[in-house]
């Protein structure tokens, strides 16, 4: 397995290809051969941003700053547009501090709707951390379906890490409790806790997640150190509502956006950060463990534009 810098950007670029074809492709065709940076050009660029699912408020803000830059001659020719947008987008998505690594063990709680990619992301992270020489426990907190427990067990076998699991239907808080206790007792570096994305009602789910969160904090002060919402990148702009809904129930520290490889709506990443001010921690740009990448604002903007 290769986790080095080499190949990192090319994987990112390949993963974002559909979005960047939509976005950069349109911008190139609008600006090629254009001398005047008139309203029609700016509107065309706004349409390209919206087509990539950046979202209206964020697209409008980007165009407003582009219009100012044209006025002040910071953007003088059509060729200046893409570098300008790359810098602006980089600045927009670079919110918050870097990932927090505190805690012994460092505890990551993963939440999100069904199918978003929680279990897969945990598997990829466990693989990455284990390859880096860290000792990891994953906790099968999605007890709603037996298949979810098996899926995490398969990842833990492949990653060579420990799993804490109970029977299907068990209390997820009890799984989290055992995982934290085991993590402390066995001096593990990292505990990653999976959760269900679906219960009989959404309010049941939120109550259950709050309880899991509370139990974790009770067993280890300061934990969870990261509470990450996993969102499916193919849902585009709709992800913003998911972020707001979860954030209203439990305090999120960051976001993971998966499946960016399967969509031309990857511009949503920009809108999500701009509208929620929550940092993106990781992005998923493919099925392999190496395709889960720590989010890098500069590289993301470069691959996008
Ligand atoms: N192409 C692609 N597929 C992904 C990515 N992340 C997750 N998936 C797939 O999304 C599906 C649902 O993932 P899962 O982890 O079971 O979602 P959960 O219900 O939130 O735990 C699985 O088929 C994963 O392989 C990604 O970054 N890229
Ligand atoms: Mg799952």
C-alpha cells in the first residue's frame, strides 16, 4: 500500500475529474478567445460554478469578488480568471484548525445518514493508521443491522486491527463504552466508533447519537476528540441540510465527503464549507484505502480548477 505524497495529487485529480470537467471545462470554453471580461463572461462562469453544485450563495460571492478584481485590474485577461478562482476557492475551503490528534486514546466518532460511507471511511482510516504503525480499535456501533457489524469486521481483518462488537440490536452506547474502556486498558493510540445512519425515526437516531456521545465523554475526558459527519458527495448541495441537522444535535468537529469520484457535483465541497464553516477533514475519491485523503485546501482547489 502506498500512502506517500507520490500519486496523491494524481489520485485526487482523477477522483475530481468529473467535477473539474464540468467546472474548468466550461470556464475554458467560455474564456477562450475572449478579450473583454464582460457581464456575459462572468455570468457564464457563475453558471459553471452552479453546474458543479457550488451553490448559489457561494457562486454569487465568488462572482462578486471576481467582478471587483476585474474592476481593480487584478484580473486583466481571461487567462487570469482560473488562477484567481483557484486562490479564492482555496481561501474559502481552508477554514478551521488542522485535525486534532489529542487523547490517549484519540477517539473519533463517525456519524451520518445511511449509505454515506461511514463504515468504509472507518475501514480506510483504520488501514491508514495501522499502516502508519498506530494501534487501532474500531467499534461496531451500528448495531441496527448484522451486516453492518460484519462489514466493519471485514475491514478490521484487512487492516489488522482490533474490533469491539456486540450482537445486532445491542445498545450502541454499550459498544462505545467497551471500546473506550478497551482502548484505555490496552493503551491503544486510536479508537474509531461507527454508528447507525438509520433508525425507526430521525429523532430516535439523534437521541441515540447524543447518548453515544455522552457516554464517550463520560468514560474519557475530552473525548470524542473528533466527531466527523460523513456525507455522500453525490448528494451535492443537499448535504448542507444534513450538516446543519446533525450539527444541531451533536457538536461536529469536521466533515468527511465521500464518493467525489462518482459525481460532477464536487463543487458542493466549497458551498458546504462556506455555508457551515466546518472544516473538511477527509475526502473520498475512490474505493481504495489510499483514496481517502486528508483534505488539503490548496491541492483541492488546484485539482478542481
Ligand atoms: N466510489 C466511492 N464509493 C465509496 C466511497 N466511500 C464509500 N463508498 C461506497 O459507498 C457505499 C456505502 O458505504 P458504507 O460505508 O457502507 O456507508 P454507511 O452506511 O454510511 O456505513 C459502499 O458501497 C462503499 O463502497 C468513495 O469515496 N468512493
Ligand atoms: Mg455503515
